[in-house]
C-alpha cells in the first residue's frame, strides 16, 4: 500500500523527534551531568522539535511545514511521556503512559488517512482542532489527575488498574484503525450527507462484527485513557459523555446511510449490532 509524501513526512517528523530526543537526553546527561535530569529532558525535546522543523524549512518544501509542525509536536509529547514514565515517581509515571497514548492516537489518525484515503487528507486529520467539548474533557481529566495526585496520592498507586486501561486503549486503537483500513476510501472523519460515486457499503471484515467499529474503538479508547490515569470521576463522565455523543452521531450517520443504500443498509442493520452497549441506532418504526 503506497503512502503519499505528506504521510511519509509526518512519519519522519514523528519518529525523528522521538529518536533525536532520546539521543540528546542520553548524551546531554553525560556531558552536563551537573544539571537536573528534568531540565535536560525539557531542553533536549524542545531543541529536537526546533531542529527538525528548521531543517525542514531549509529543505525548501515549506508548503508542507504545517504537517511537520503537527507531527513533530505529537512526537515531542510522546517523548515527554516517555520521560515522565521513566523519571516520574510510581504514581506520576502513569501520566506519562497517558501522554504516549494520547499523542499516538492523534498522530495515527493522520497516518491512517494518508494510507487509506489520501484524497481527503488535510491537517485536520490530526484532530488537534477537535471540538471545544473534547478539549474541555481532556483538561478536566488532567485537573482531576493532578488534584488527586496531590491530595490523594495513594489513589494513583494501582498499576494493575492502569495496565487494564492501557490494554483497553491498545484494543480500542486496533479496532478503530482496522475499521479505517477496511473502509479505506469510504472512511471520513466527517459524517457524509452526499453519496459519492465510489461510495459503497462496507459489510466485510470488522464491519461484519459491528456496524460502527470506528466509534467502538474510540469509545473504549477514551474510557481507557481515564482508567490509565485512575480518574474515578472522569471514568464515569467519559463513559456517559462518549455514549451520549456516539448515540446521537450514529442516528445521524445511519439516516444518511439509509438514504444512500436503502434496503441494503436496512438488511445489514437488522443482522449486525452497532457494537456499542445499548445503542441500536436509528429507529425504523
């Protein structure tokens, strides 16, 4: 499967930041051993981020700089997550896991579109400009984590719970990316209201198990992030908010799918569940 230039650029930028950051941290620790390791990590990651983007600017292909900036930013977040995981105390290190999971999710969304549906590829595929509700939910989860870390530190000292959350995130990622790969050019981050000539109904592969695998993956991934952080309040809030969002989204999407495919989709809907708990989709009554 061929990957377009923007996809390769994003991959190089994301990986180069991680590799360069690790290299700079290791060498800087040897040369500047008198300085705190946290300071060395911060400076190394910032320097790596600037270096990758400056080098790309010098290369003369500035038209794609927006891709490099976003992909390398996510690589820097991933690198920071690795540092927090390794250097943080037992209770703080799980926030590093979360940073890695979050940054990889946003980066992999872009790469998946670059591979499967490049005609629709824009920097919006990084999903960094997601809705205000999404950003607010993320900030609330960070607030809960650090408040509990400060006042109830023992609450975060449950590695087995965080590992369960990490596994849930990984499974959610796999399900979502499988759905994107299977749907290929039929996948889009935005619900389509106009049927294109090459738009077909996908019912094979993972779509033979559930009608909305991309939503299933995202649903469990989002809850998994809060289990990683051992955020008891946000686990419940994320579950309720995600369920409410996807319930409404599926109804809107299925209305379009019925308009596109008619009886074919109705038959498919009657045989295959939505994949999300207690969500049946649009009513045909």
